[in-house]
C-alpha cells in the first residue's frame, strides 16, 4: 500500500494515539469517537501497510476476551532529515517512532554551492518504498512553503529553489524549513512545550518559537531571526550587513561574557513574548552547557538532549509528522 495514501484525518488520529502508548481497538474507538467497526478497518489498513502491529493480549480489568494491544512498527516507514550548516552536512535517518537509525556527517567545502550540498546529500538520502521523504533545515531567511532559501552567511545562495532542486535530484518529497524551526519541533516531539523558544547557538544564532503549542514562522517565514536583532548600536559588523546584532556581539565575546550577551538577549525575548520555557542548543552551548545555564534568566531553562543531531532530527520529523 502506498504510504502517502495513509494521511486521512482518521488514520493520523489512530497513529498519533498509538504513538502515545500501546492501545487496544476498543480504547482507540473510545478516544476517537469512531465506531469499533471503523477502527477495525483503519487498524487493518495500517497493519497491512506495515505501520502497526499487535503486541499481545492484555486484560483491562473487565470480563471477556482479552484485548490485543497495538504499537508502531519502527521499520514500517522512514524519513531523512538534513542540516545544512555553514561547514558541514549532517543527515539522519529516522524510523517511524522518530528514533535515529543512522547519522552520517560530511564536511562541506568553503563557499560551498547548492550543487555541493546536493552532491553530498545524494548518497545519504536514497529513495525507497518505505521512505516518506526528506526534510532540510537551513539558516534563514527562506520561504517555507516554496522551499526557496537565501541564508545569511552563505554567499551565492540568493533565492535558491532548494526544495525543487532536491526533489529533482533525489526523487523524494522534500520539505525545507529554518534550522531553528526544525530544532524546536524536535524538542516538542519528546516533551510537551507550549510557549517556548529553542535558542540555537552554533555557527549562527537564532531561535525557533512555539506559541500556543504551534511553531510560529511569521507572515513571511521570517520569525525567529533572533540573532539579527540589535543589542549594541555601535557593535561589530554582522554577516547580515548590519552592526551590533546579537549573533555578531556574541561571536566577538568569549567565556562568561559570551554567555552574558546571550542571556541579555534571551531576557528581552522572554519579556517580549511571555515565554515560560527556554531550551538551549547548538555547538557553543554543547561545549559549555553549565556556563550558559548559569547566565540565563529565571525561567524554565534546559539544554537539548538531542546533542548535535537536534536540527536534522527535527527536519526529519517535518516529514514523519505528516503521518501523525
């Protein structure tokens, strides 16, 4: 069965509920409001597609025949996620449960071109019957819907139709989003987040925003350009062409001072949006997590548990999440 046909509202609802814990057909009917007969048909279809399996009989405390519990089949479907950083390409393969199956990393040459990225991607993201597609996380600005990117700090990347180029080259459905949006999506996959920011401090600096539990991209996919907000009027020149951006001031600082710069900017962000959770990530944070944690404002602050795979995992979840 074609996996792309399994995207009806009811199919997604059943998969989403099973992902939250092994459930019986009866409990799925109660949760969804669908009839037992409808649930049986949906489950049979998803089992035939290799997405669900029975784990054995369980009793719910009542009389009668034990009910068969259900769970996702990890190898039932896969998605690729890629992170185009300013010096490397990091790719993950996710199974149906969102777990990383493989995570190769390849260096990118200085001043790399879109062609260089596609050449590096081709052997790492191969099409297959169980592969749903590829998600790509990359620095903004970009147009999320069309997958056209103009990332700061990458010369020669003005208005590049990355989605179309990748689909043509790889033969896979492709979705493109900001690296920070992908990152915050990955965090929300593992734990409940509602009004939160994922602060990414790597070769660049930005945030992914969850407002009301939804990824906030803005009217033109421009939300989250946190690194290019001004924090010092006469500060150092930034890759975006302006002076005193958070990204540039942070990059010009070291140690405790760098952490204090980020903390000041995060404090402004928390006050502006009334956020209650902050997650820190990116190379700089992972190198000195305690240094950055100590400097942060008095809100719920944590460091990502995904490590360096955060962005590519989130990019893969942009694809995998369509099944849920």
